[in-house]
C-alpha cells in the first residue's frame, strides 16, 4: 500500500512539473508575441508586383513583392514570409550585421535575424505602418521611410519626423499618420552621402538634413518634387530620378551642401536608379509612348553633358520597379514578376 502511495505521489509531482513548464512556456510566448518564427516554404517565383531587390553577403537574392518576401539561392525561390504576414511588401534591406529588414504596406516593418521575425508597428513607436523605404546609416541606425514621415531606429527606440507643409519636423508626441492614405506624403528614398548629409525623397519635396535642419533641394529655385530614387555613386556623385527625369548632382562644384551643379540627363519619368560594380548607372523609366525601359548609362561617358546609354527592350509595357546588379554581373529587375538580364537575353522567372 505504501509502495502504491509513493508511486502515486511521484506521478502527481511529474504532472505538476510538466504543467508548470507548459505554463512558463505559454507565458514566455505571450511576452514574446512580437517575435515570430517561420518554417520556410519552398515555392515558385513571384507572379505579382516585385518592388525591390537586394543581394545578401552569401549571394542570395531577396525580393519584396506583393505576395511576400522571396529569397532566391541560385536554384529555387522560397517565400520567407508566407506564414508570417499576408501584407504586400515594398522595401528591403540587409543591414551591416547580416540581418534583414522587410517593409510592408499596412503591417509595419519585419526584422529577420535568419531564425525569427520581429514585427515593429505603430504600437512600438512607428508613425505609420506603410514602410516604403529602408536605409542604414554609417552609425548603424536604421531609417524607415513611411507614409507621412521618417522614423530613426537606434536599436532600442524610434525617433520620428513628420512631414508638414514644405518641411519635416521632429515629433516627440507619438503622433501617428492613418494607414492606407498614401500618397502624397510617402518617403520614397533615403541616403546618407559621404559628407554625412542625409537626402530624403518624398512624393512632395526632396530634403537635405544635416542633423539639425531640413532644407528643400532646388534647381534654379524650382524644388525637386516626387523624386522616386536617390543614390550616391562610387565617385560621390548624387543621382536623382522621378517626375522631372534623371538628374546628376556634382557636389564638388560647391562648398555648400545641396548647391552644387545639377545636370539633367533624361526627361523621362524615372522609377529606380542603381549602380553596378563597374560604376555604370541603370534606370527604369517610362518613355513618352508610355512603355517602360531599362536604360544602361556608361560610366566612362559621365563627363559628357549627355552620357552614352543603351535602352534594353524588356518586352514589358508595364511598370518596371527595383533594379539589382548581382555579383555575377547580371541585372535583375522587378515588374509583374522578377526578371534577369545577362547582357544578351532576359529570363522571365514567372510560373507559366
């Protein structure tokens, strides 16, 4: 009888311990509800809009699409966010530590360390849940371009800057901008140039920021508006593209930031600008006839008023989006799917 009582007591103790462990595990999951894990799902290439592309340090190509974020390892495509979010993804970044950032429309930004996801939204301090651009500065801070403002994340908290009429103002009140109201106030592109000055392109004005003051970028007193893409090339030249075409800015012609020489390269509407490893510039643009082309500008002719360029016939009259010059020299671009140009032919990865 005593033997049975001892056995029963040990059994009850085991059940209690197991139950307590499950409760702790459950409580931990509640505390970590903003950190999401994901079982990868191998899938076909995206068939919808592909907005942006980047290549990581291991050579994988990542693409932000309306079906989720896809990763291509050279052989197959994987929808990394399939079980995490049904949102459309717009922007993407690999930071200096090898972590990935995915900007969505309506669900904020997702941070992915290769194992688990963490989602940041207005609940965590963002001004808006539509993340249209992502940039890492030289200090390792992450800048998020949103609808209606800019958010600076230092690894612990967010500092927000709100677009006001013809200016950007720092906000410490926790003000938010309603979702799904874009445009006209979304932030399209962010860079930090080699002088430490930030450039912010919005659907309205384009701004310079020296850490204290925001000023509007103008050419002959005409502000650059609806600039969709800004990059700084290897030589320190700034390229801007949008409603007013493609412009090149030479900072060496002025000691004052933003007042160097601007040269108009093309009058076509520019969607994206990208520099390849040889210093050539690639753009996606709309022609006067309404079709979209991929244009290759040759670096050795940049000193010319009109650089030599080649238009690549993409056989697509729909919009072209993000551009990526991959490490193997191929050019990838997004449209209603993802495409690769090897210098001779274009590969369409869409499912037939």
